[in-house]
């Protein structure tokens, strides 16, 4: 069983990542930490609490940073709406947070653990970077970091950059240079992990108390992706990180060097992936290059079915 902390910015696809993590017997979710990204820090934090209320989980939740390390916050209302979860009819939160800052929760949880813990960031890397700066010794307790962010070739916020890395490239640079084993699940694979409008209709027909909320949520997300990117469905970026921890065969990866562009006029936030080894630098990440879409879809449908039965 994988023991994980999910650091996220819910977010439509973050919501599905939370659902997959909480419903999978292969995962022990130690806590959720939230960060500003898809929407403001206040909204992503409240969204996490409302998601847990919907699915009947009482996982510890800690709110983290409301802005990047040195930059102004960029959010994504065109993709995720005003609330960050537009399309979903979520209940008001009854789950309470820990009252701890996300970095304190991450540090305390890691230090208290007798076994290595995997960090799963699916938003900007601000919380993770600050945790590493605040208490460098936690590296010894981190088995690996499996993150959603970046890309070899693709982009979605500028012509050069993926959103999560673009929002806080300085934090990303700290994480990628930490020496911790990293798996980068980027847009090259997540943009293939598309739930089509037919898939979403199938979710709606499940008719359960969770699936009936997820279907209109994904329909909103799919329509936004179709309008903006021409993607015919909802690419479920973030749950691929959790899916990979459940079954490594869901992704193909390559060991590559990844550096983060923090200064470029046109390329700030780009994950510069040395595909051909031209720099001679040692690899610092396993980079996802392909995805078994059908295996992934089956995992999501099974998770929703389990949650509906609760």
C-alpha cells in the first residue's frame, strides 16, 4: 500500500484525483494539502473540504500558500470556472481542516512516519518547495514525488509552458533539483487521458450520489477544453498521478534531465526536457511518455462505482 500526501488545487481533475485516492485500497491517503492555482487559495481549500463531504471522507486537510514564491498568482477561470469546480452541485462542507499550515502538516507527517511517504502534487509546487526549504531533513522520509506538471513538447498556458509549472517556476526548480526521485506526469500523456462526451454520459447513467455530481462537472470541463484547446472531452490530468501509484503499467516513462526555465521572456515556466541527452547532465526525473488510456478509464469508473455504493 502506498502512503501518500496529495497536494492539490481543486480543480475539476484534482477532484477526480481525490476520489481515486480515497476509494482505492492500494492507497493510504495521509492528508490533503491545498495551494492556490486553478483558483484562489480560499476557493481551492473550500473545494477540497466540499469534495470530502460529498464522498463521506474525513481526511485531514491543511491550507497552504495563497500565492507563488515570488510571483503574482495566475488562476484558470476559463477552464475551471469562478468556483474552481463549476458544473458540480457540491454540498456545503462539514469536514473540518487541521488548523495547520500545509507545510507544517507535510513536515510533521513525514517526520512522524515510520515508513517512507510519497508526495503527489497536482498543482503549483509552492507548498512542496517551501517544505523542503523549511526542513531539508524531510527528504529522507520522501519515497518519491509523483507530480502532475510540465511536458516534453506540449503546453497549455503559454506557447511554451504547462500551467502548474508556469504559476510557480521557482518552486518547481527547487523541487526538480532536490535530489528526490521524481516522476513527471505531464501534458504529453495527460492530454491523451480524455474522457469523451460519451464517457461522461456513461458516468451520468450510473445514477449514484457521486457519479451524478461528477458527470455535469466533467461536462463543464470538457466543454471548456473543447472551446479553448480543441480537445474533444475532459482530459483528466491530475488523477494520472494517483493511477500510476496504483498500477505502474498505466504509464510508460523515460529517465531524463528536466530543468525549469525561470527567466525566459517567452518560455518562463517551461520544463526543458533533455530528450536527446545533449547537455550531458544526469537525469533527475522519470518522465511519462505514454499512457494506457483504457486501463486508466477503467480505474476511474471503478472508483466512482465504489464511491456510489457507500
